[in-house]
C-alpha cells in the first residue's frame, strides 16, 4: 500500500475522482485545482490510465484503458485537469501515441505566457473570494457570540478562559437555540474534503 498524494479531478461525466500519485512528497496530501504543491515544479503534465468498468467504477490497475486523466502543474500550482476517452478498439501503440500527442498539446497551450498568467490570476481571485467569504462567516460568528454574551441567561460565559471552553460554550449555545429534532450533528460530518 504505502504513502501517496492525491489529486482531486473530474471524470468525463463530471464526477469527482481521486488520482493517487507517488511522484511527490508522499505524505497523504490532497490537492485540488488552485492548490500550491510546494514541490519545485516549473511545468509538468502527469497522466493516469483507467478502465471504466460496466458497473461505472474506475479501475486504475488494469490492462484495459478506456480513459486517461491528465494533471497540469504550472509554477508549482495545480492549474488544470482533463479526462479523455479511449476508443474500445485502440491498440496499446495507438493509446501511447494519443497520450503523447495530448501531452504535447497541453505543453503548447500552457507555454503561452498569457494563458498561464490568466489562469493563475483566475485561481488567485477564486482563493481571495473564498478567503473573504470565510472571513465574513467568522465575523458573523463573532457577532453572534458577542450578542449571546450580552443576553442575561448566558452570563456563565464570563468564566471562559481558553479556546476550548469558548468552542464548548458556542456549541452549547447553538444546541440551545436549535430544535434538536432533525438538527444535524456537525461533529460527525466528514470535513476532509474541505481541508486545504
């Protein structure tokens, strides 16, 4: 089994696919488009062949190739990914030539400085928008906490001395203002897909 890193991409139908790689630090990093690898890569195209089985699942360790995934890294940033389908009657030689041609086309496309910097700017703007959104959510939470501390029935908050106590207080406060029937227990949510 061993250690690996994972690139998050989409297949030909738009479904999320995790592509495992041993090309980099192999410390179980998860990279999605826009993430910085911190691996010292100027430009690289990675590819991985897969078989789309009849049950709709992907098999990556198979002699049959029905699709090829491509990962593009520019200036240490995961900038793009794509997926191509392979004709059923393709020979190994035809598949190899097709992969090589596609990689060369990606290299030509990304060698254009304008294309590269336009994409990097777009990814930067998306990251900035997400950071701004998260900052606004944190500010709203702080205002909610401040407001709740002003309420007479929550005067026990004056004894909070640590972050852990504050988080416990907020959790108890939120449990108190929500109807627990049908209320989702957020402590059981899998947040790993949001990790940066």
